[in-house]
C-alpha cells in the first residue's frame, strides 16, 4: 500500500539555522515524490519534485530509495519559509497522489 | 489565466443534511482531484478523474460520499447525511495529467470549509 509519513507535526527553528523536514514513504515500485507548500492564506502549491532535481527557494530534496526517504532541506531558514509542508507520492500507472499529514515549519526571528 | 475555483467557500450545515461542493478546474486540464484537509489528518485523497476513464474512488471514506464530473470539466462532490466528522476543508486540484515532466503539476483551489453542526 502507498503511504507517506511525516513524523514531525511541528518544526520550529531560528532564522539562519538549517532545516530538514522528514518524509518517509512506503511503495513497492518507483514512485514520484513531491513537496507541496501552503503559506498562510494562500493555496497549496508545488514546491519541488524529485524528478527535476531542482532547488526552489533554496530548498532541495534527494530521493533515497534505500531508506525510502525524501527529506526536504534548506541550509539557512528564512522567516518567509514559515508554512505547512506536505510530502506527496505518486505511484506508477496512474495519477493518484498520496499526501503525508504535513509538517508546520515555524521560523523564528 | 483563471485558476481552479471552488464554491461555496464556506458551508455550514446541520447533521443529517446533504451538501454539494463544486469545483471548476483549469480549462484543458484532464485530471481532477478531490482531497480532504483536516487537523491531524493532513491531506487525505478522496477521488480523482482522468479524461474519460473510470474515476479512482479508492479514497472515499464511505458510501455517503460521491462525486461526478460532467463533460470532463466541472466536478461536484456530494456528501449525504452529513456527520460532524465530515467537517473539514475540501480541496480540489487539477492537472494536465501528462506522465512525467513538469506538466503534471497539480493546481489547487482555495477549498471549501465545511462545518457540520
């Protein structure tokens, strides 16, 4: 069964500190992994996808198939990074997307 | 261009009543998704439609929930005999549904906040 686990409901860091939002998944195959973000009073939107191997707003995420993880990282957190972050998985053969429970990131000044 | 729109933005209903939530996807998007967002549960997949294929209803929590998509565009999510545990924000998203590549990004609507008293 497809499952996405985000073990931290809330993560609080100081501005300028490194941040890592954890995501582990369960899927017997080669999934596509995504990170979506929802800023206060805004719509949920795509942040990045593993297949693009890109850095968006300073965030990166590496797919580790051995550990079945897709952690989101940023070396220096900014106050504007405060938001709700969701890790998501899409399996092969369709477009059904499973989201994790989300992690609320709070960056303190 | 216009994004995904949902109506109503807020809905308050009494337990036992039926409700209909509407989603207008981005024009040309063949895939449409419904999710439920609640505290502690995150974003819960409900159903998705892709083109003329049979919808994937595997996420619907009970037979009180149903959805349809008319003409490959507008979708309606219906909840019959609402219960208090149905209270949540219901999100709709659409995508071009292209395998791989950047064209498969899901674009979300603002959501409908449902409160069942």
